[in-house]
C-alpha cells in the first residue's frame, strides 16, 4: 500500500493559485466501486495529477492503491483543494472535523440544497456558516466536467440525447429521482430525460412546476 503524497511546488503569485495549481488535493467520498463518481475522480487524478493526494472515506483503508484517511482531521497537512462528493447532509458532518485554516478551497459537487427543499436550504446555510468559520472558499455545486460526460456517453447508449434540451432550474428527472452518484443512477435519470423529450408539452411542464413546488415546500418527490 502506498500513499501518494509527492508534491509540486509552483511559484505562488495569487491566492487562486491554490485552487488552479494546488500542491495537494483531498477527495471526500472517494470510492472503490467502478462507475461511481468517487472512483472516477480518483482514477482521473491518479492518471494526470502529480501533487499530494489524500483520499477520505469513513470505513475504507485503501482505494486504487492509495491509503485512505477516515476523516479530514487525520490528514497530516493543510489542504489546498478539497473535492467533496458526498451528499449534502454528510458534507456538513464532514466539515465538523475540519479545523480553521486546514482547507483553503472546497469544490462541492453534489446538489440538493436550497433549490430542492427547506431542509436542503438549512444544510446550505449551515454549510456556508461552517466554511466561513473555517476560512474555506467554496466553489459549487457545478455541472459535470466534460471528461465525466464523455465517460457516461461511452457507457450509456443515447446519453448525449439529453443535451438536446436546454438546462433549467428544475426538470422531470430532478423531481422524480434522487441525487445520482453512479453510472446506474445516470442511466435511470436518462430514462426520465428521454421521457420528457418524447412527451414535451405545456401540460408536462406545468406538472413539473407543481411537483417542484411540492419538493420545495413539503419535501415531496425528489429525495
């Protein structure tokens, strides 16, 4: 078992160099399961990143040959960039173990905050408060990176067809299916997307709006 902690030492000229040229990266939500987002991120970093790499998972001991830390407090040095792949509730719990000054930037991948439900808004406000108290600059949630889209297009037939519809603040898949973290989840959401594309109408859009209201006000629908 090895721990990939070789560092690069770029000349720091701007505070955002820690984001765009991080000396080390921590991945919370790293996974041993092929196809899961946590596994794809680790593979991409192992293929092209030469800095220090710290993987965080509550139970795993090793992922893709890299030693795993069970929480952020166990990482032996300050982290330039923390990539978070866990759901929003776990994200808040994760930061409880993070001391001020230990993480400079955090890239939050999952959605499901204030745009989904009152409970999600509560997590969002708590997350913002915790990052301010710890001096963490937060980026995200954000769309998928192009390389992950390419991976899903290679794994799932007709995946690209979902891009024929312009994105919006809600959708048929979003109000009917939970947060996706695997190829299987992406396939299920694609089924909802294709249904919408085949049945686009004012009536279906109205149904989506009503279901979105149900999610936001009463926590019904998407989970």
